[in-house]
């Protein structure tokens, strides 16, 4: 009886390394399976439910600038470039020096997108970087906006009226949609779609000389749509 137990113990000892090796192999296979499962791309349907937008914010902003300002034949918008980690540049070249100065004075020079910064630089007909002019009076602001946007097919006119006894400027744009492909899975066609006035609201100063600048959509119907597709 003791001999049988001893022989069984010897048998267990002989097979123990094999048993441990199998355990390690199973652990390794489990790890590989889990890693593979985590690396599987998220399905299109899951992304749609989450409303995921895959285009980097600087690229979306660059397209907003491109598919609005470049509708003016005197304006050329270059693609966004990364100047430093987390810092980006959008260069806009304008063949009309009066317009380039006006654009630099009414458009936002810097956009903060989370921990990323995007600067929009305007260049005159000689390629020089324009410095903005501070617009203070109602007439200066309205003139600056008109000089900047005149010739752009999205721009209609600039108006002002008193609100609670104080002047407010309204920049009126055509009733059209600015659309471009944006790798946006929340849209069936992966497009960005927004009315022109709201796109300009993201790009323009919200005020100057303590006078608010608002954007509006024209009342007249139009059948056109500005598209980057």
C-alpha cells in the first residue's frame, strides 16, 4: 500500500511541470485573445450611436475657413499645418490689400480647441502678414466688415439697430448651408452641415469697440448650397 502511494506521488511530481506549462500556455492564450478583442475597430453603428467625429478639430476649423472665405475670388485659404506640437496655422492670402487688412481686423486670430491652438494669419498681396486694426466706432466696424466680406457670395449686407438703447451690429448672410466632408460618423454621408451665418459666428469677432457683432440669416429664400464635396 505504501509503495503504491509512493509511486503515485512520484507520478504527480513527474507530471507537475507539464501541468504548470499548460497553465502558463492557457494564460498566454487568454491574454492574446483579450488584446485582440480590444484592438478590434469600433463598428460604424456604434460610432453613430456615440456621435463620434473623427476629423481632428483643427482640420474641421480649416475647412470652415476654406469653404467660407475662399468663396471670394480674391481670397485663397491654405490647408492647416502644425507649427509646433498642439499649435496650428491657417494662412490666408488676399490679393486685395484693403480686404486683407479688413479681414485681419474682424476675424478671430486664434481659436482654442481644447489643448490645441489654431492661429489664422492673413497675408496681403505681397505675402506680408497683416496686423489687425482696432475698430472702435459703429461706422468703422461696419465699414471694416463690408470691406472684408464684399465679394463673398455668402455675404449679403451689414446692418445695425439699437437694442435696449445701445447699438448692435448684424452681419447678414445668405440662407445657404455650408457643407463639406468631415469624416463625421454622426452624419449619414459623413458631412459637416451648418448654415453660413453660424459658421461665420465661429470665425468672426463677437464684438469690437464695445459694440456686439451678431450674425443673421437673410429672410430671402435661396436654392444654392456651398459645398466642398
